C-alpha cells in the first residue's frame, strides 16, 4: 500500500515540478527584448519599420497573434496608417510538450506622414522577414537602380483578380520606382493556367502609355504571389506637352518612302528605350502594312520623336 501512495505522489509531483521549472525558465530567459527584434532606432514606444518575431527559442515554439493585423501582421510586417499613431497588442504563445503560456506586448506604431496612398510601402528587409515566415527563398534582381524581378512572396494578400494584383503593387511602389500604381499602371493582360494567375500592367504617365514598359504579377493557385517581373521606368521626369510635330507630317514623310500603304494605325507613346532610357521623349508609334517601292510587301512598326520627327526605332517584317 505504501508503494502505491509513493507512486501516486510522484505522478502528481513530477509533472508539477516540470511545469514549474519550464514556467520559471520562460519568464527568466524569454523576455520581450528577445522575442522581438526592432529595426533601426525603433522601440516598443516608437515602431516605424517591420519587426523580426522569434519563432523558436531555447527549444520552445512561439506563435503570434495580433490585435490589429492591418497594422502589424502575424509575420511582423508593419503597415503605418496616415494621420494617427496606433496601439497594437502582440500575443506570443510560448510552448513545448510540458508547458504553454502567453506573453502580451503592447507596441505603438507611429503614423506615416509621407505616404501618398493608403497602403504603406515595404523594403527588401521586409520581404526577407516575410519569406522567412513562409519558409520561401527570396531573390531580387536589379538593373542598376531598377527592379527587374522578385522571386518569392512580396505581399500577404490573396491575388485572385486584377484589382488585388494592382493592390499588391501598392506595397512595393518604392521598389518599383512609381508613385501610385492606380495612376501609373493600366491592365493589359490577365490569364490563368494550372499553375495560377498572371496579370500584366502597362506603365502610363498622365494617361500616356510608356512604350515597352510593364510589370507582371504571378500568383499560385492559392492566390499567393510567387514571382514578379518588372520593366518599369523609375521616376519619369517628362512633362507631357502638345507634340511639336503633327501626326500628319509624319505620315507624309512615311508615304514618300513607300509605294503603297494598305493599313496604318498610330498611337501617342512615351519612348524610353536605348538612348532614351534616362531621357524619355514623347513619340508616335506607327503600325503599317503595304508595299515597298521594291515591290515587296512589308509589315512594320516605327517610332518617331513627336517633337523632332526623328526615327527612333523600326521593327520591320519584309514579306516577299
């Protein structure tokens, strides 16, 4: 009988001791300072950049909840509001197989005084935090200062429509080099396949399309962004004025060089390729088909400077 009493006592005592040991260890070794890593000069009272939230520490698993996911997400991304500071409570659930407890941490997210549109901008460092959370690999490619591609997750947003794809770009507009995706981009193509969806947006400036400049967003079947390809022109400084040369003047000069033009269309575009990458110009893009003076047929796209009439680019397909 005595053996049974001792065994029962140990059954009660040992688990209680293990729980107490783990409880004391968590409170002693896992503090607010170790759970959250701030960026730059940020602190609990002054949050302006995204956070690095611990996931595993000293053998304990850590899961996060947030009182305001639109301000601080569960992965630590910070979205600053315009016009007011916001208080957010993060809850860290710390556990192993012996114990589970929660820590509450109150943070003050400062208002964003510089953001032009509602969705706050994020940096490459924010993207690294986001991809660490999802266990995905992040790769970014640049041509000088211009972003070429992002391989990996760049927004916590379900992208299943052109509107949501455009919204996703608002959070990386600084990386793209544009001010406002809603004003600077227009949808040119949307498609889907067994791998997911693709949305391509052409760049515009004051309503005038930028020739050959676009950005494509790719999301998987669950709506998660996994790839972005950009050919956008950063910070277009061109002032859109009335063209110095009329389109009819260009047409007259083209007709002189051809035997006959069967079809012709033209459009006003901003040209920023080759020698004009750093100095974009207003241009006319002509798409023509007809007969050369040699008798051969042609199908041609030519681009002319709208202020000087100079030929900027010609893409010809001679039909014999």
